C-alpha cells in the first residue's frame, strides 16, 4: 500500500500490536483501548468489571483472563463482544481525543458498504479508503478498523469485529486516552505486546 493509504502491511494476519498502525505512526506512544462487552440485558460491561487490566500487559486475551472466573461469576459466559460497536461513553472519549483532527480510514468491504474508492488489501482482507466523519464514532455504530491522520499525530487499528483498538498517539492525546476514566486501557510495549484474537471473532 502507498503512504496515502496508511502504509499498512498487506501480507497477512499479523499479531504484533504495532502492525495494526502504519509505520509512519509507530514512533508514537501506543496503548490498547478495550471496548466493552454486552450482557443479556443489553447493558454495556467494561473489562475492568471482571479483570484488572492495569495488572496485565496489553497482550491480554479476554478468553485467557476469564477462564478461571466462570465459577465465581457465572454470567461471564453470557457476555458478548460489542464487536466494534461501543457504548456512548467510549465513543465520546474517542471523539474527545480526536478533536478537530482530519482523519482517513479504511472500511472493510464485508460490512456491506459499497466501495467508493479502489479496494486495498490489509492483513488478508479487502478495505476501501474514505474520510472519517463524526458519525463514524458513535454509540453502537461500528468503528472503522484502521484510522490515521496525515500529520502523524493519531492512528489506530484492530481486527475485524474488534474487542479493542491499538492506538498510536502523540503524547498529549496518549495521556488523555490513557487517563480517561471512561476507558479501560493499557500501555503497549512495542517490543513485546501482541493483539490477540478478538473475543468478537
């Protein structure tokens, strides 16, 4: 892919967290923002209700972290991933971090949208490029998996139907996201952390 389309690797299914943001943004601080789950009543449930995300690396897998909690918390098995469609608190926190930045995004063709530009292949899937508009970051609307700005201040990436986002951001935005009480997050160590399979897969 060329620089205009975020320079993401198109060779296959990577696991390193850093591989989900373009190389142009990889020198920025990174964090993983955990998207909420949905319970049987349709209410959103944060990871931190069951798992202390601060005590784990950003490679945390929901399945591994909760494997031994089923007996103590029987309802944990009934939680389903929001699959990239967050609650209003998460959406607002992301909108606040974006501010007035002009962002581009890649939209997966499998969601049924008609491509408006030629498709590109990222991690083995076809996407098309578009402007990110305010309505893209809204409660219960699917967040585009790949987003970036031309000024190299903010980018994120994730898997399809994601349970979390890997975000690279300039220090002020990084701190804003990392300290936002509306979000569960963990700092990414690029030499160690991976993005495990999504609980939405």
